[in-house]
């Protein structure tokens, strides 16, 4: 594999711009972080370090410049699989494999990747794992908000130094995006459409010219090979700040759908609950698949406004009932069972969480939920325990 030896940061004149100690340090603290077991939530590259290592060892395929793994290995990391030596890679994304292939191959081109979809469809999750597998670093992250300004995307200044020395490389504070350009890694932008349109437009030059000008220093940063951007945006936020067509053209959009059927959704919840239970060290038994299936059924029926068999129309509650909420309901139930029950998840442990997730508006949603309890739950013979527990809470 040919290494990219070109100077990636150039002064417009002749002198190369070498990142200062301060900037180097900033990069390494980001990348190394804390890796001990005491961290509440490890970055994907820490949590799955062993899988990434095994994949790198087994990987014989060609890697795009500056990628840690080949597209084949990145795919296996995301979707799971068995390596030739028997090592089992766990699936991270459960769903349509083709979407993941499109996402990965987009990142090997000069187009950026936009993951788009309803809340809780694993956009951030996929983005983190893609960055971990491709760059070995998922931390070059910008959280888009209405208050995100240009300096969050480009660079800022250390004002103490700026006042003393004037604009100098040492006074410059690189954004995660700038760091990604300098190091040839993936930058992640969360909730791109929450950023105001003017600030979004900053991205146009960066994505098309792969250059970030620093006029104050009469210099520029030229992105190293391997640099690209993964952005996420939410369906529900549509209209907040739509992407301009100029910016849209620089992105390949992959829409992540809701889980196709109940089996798929149950598998997602089961897997994530098991992962989270381990991290939180909950002294509870693995939840029975039947409990997960009941929660997922309720969520799917209320989300779609009809019972699974299609026989009954239902009112739809105001909140989002995504897979992510189903995961939390089970998880909360497990905590209750672990600390105030006998360690086995039962209907009583689920009722409060379910009601909390579904009743977001105390008036309207309560009516919807009560109606569901009366017309659907009460009629299902094996659901009586859950029906009674939920009735008690409401
Ligand atoms: N298809 C899926 N495969 C694996 N995990 C999934 C899937 N769908 C949802 N999840 C899980 O749901 C949780 C929420 O996902 P995530 O936070 O990435 O959603 P999001 O799409 O970024 O939502 P938002 O728009 O609210 O930011 C994660 O824990 C993720 O593991
Ligand atoms: Mg997200």
C-alpha cells in the first residue's frame, strides 16, 4: 500500500505549518482518552478493541489510503461474522446489509456520508462504529446545535495567547474537523440540520476543495487522504434548517429505516440490552425473550396505529417510540428487578417504564394509552399480568 507522504498542511508561501505541541497534545488526548474499566461508556474503538485487532490481522484486502481496515473488514465489523481463524465478530448494526455497504463505499470516495432517518434508528451508533473501524478514532465529533458557530467547524483561538502573540499557529485551536483533515481521519457531525444554514455552508469548501483556509495566518490546511465526514440528521427535525442543495450535493444520503419486522426489532433490543446490562453490571437475569417481545409489540402497534394482525386501528401517541426507547424500558425494568425485585424481569418492573415512555403528554397520551390497555392488552390472555401492572401505574 502506498503511503501518502505529501505535506498535508501547507503554508501558501513556503514554510510548512507543523502542528505545535499544544495541538499535538490535543490530538492525542482525544484519541487515547481513558480506557480503564471505570469509564461509564467507552468509545467503540476501546470497547471493541479486540475485534478490531483480530479483523486487522485477518484482513488481506486492499485498504483505501489511511484506512485502518479494508471495506470488507469494516463491513464485517459492522454486520458481524466469523473470521477464518474462528474468531466471532459481533454484529453492531442489525438490518439491511446493503445500506452499510453503501455507507462504507461512500466514505472511500470524495463524497461525504449523511445518515438520515427517524430518531433511534442507529444513525449515531453506525456513525461511531464506522469512524472506529475506519480511522480507529470515533472521537472527532461535533455536536450540531442551533448555537454551533463557524469556529466549531473550522478553528478557534486561545485568546490569552492571541492577545500576547497575535495570530500564530500556537494560538490556534483546531476543531475536530480540522484535526480530522490534518490526520486523515473521519470527522463526525451529529444533527447537521440543527446547525444554521450560514454555518452549514462552511462545509461546502471543506467538502469540495478538501481545504480549510486560515486567512489570519495566510495558510491553509489541506486534508490528508483518509479524511471524510459522516453527518447524521433526523427526520423529525426536517425543516429546522434544511440542507442547501449545494451542500446536499456533497453528501451521499443513506436513510436508515425502522426495523423491518418484529423479529428484527426483538433481536436489536435483546442484543443491546445484553450489552448495556454488562456495562452497568446489573445483578439481574437476562430478560426473557417473551418480555422483550411484548414491549416491542406494544411499541410497534402504537407507532403504526394498528395491532400487529391489522385487526384494530389505534391512536398514535405524541412521542417517538423508537427502538432506542424500547431498549431503555427493558433496561429500566432490569434495574428495578435487580435492586427491588428478585432479579427476574416481571410485568411490574416494566409498567412504569412503559407508561413513562408512552405518556409524554399527560392528557392526550394518557387517553391513548388507556385505550390501548382496555382494547388491546386486556383482551390478550397471556398479557393479564402486564395489563394489571400498567393499570396500576396509570
Ligand atoms: N438496526 C439497529 N441495529 C443495532 N442497533 C440499533 C438499531 N436500531 C437502533 N439501535 C439501537 O438504538 C439505540 C439508539 O440509536 P442512536 O442513538 O444511534 O439513534 P439515532 O438514529 O442517532 O437517534 P437520534 O435521531 O435520536 O439521534 C442504539 O443503542 C442502537 O444500538
Ligand atoms: Mg443520534
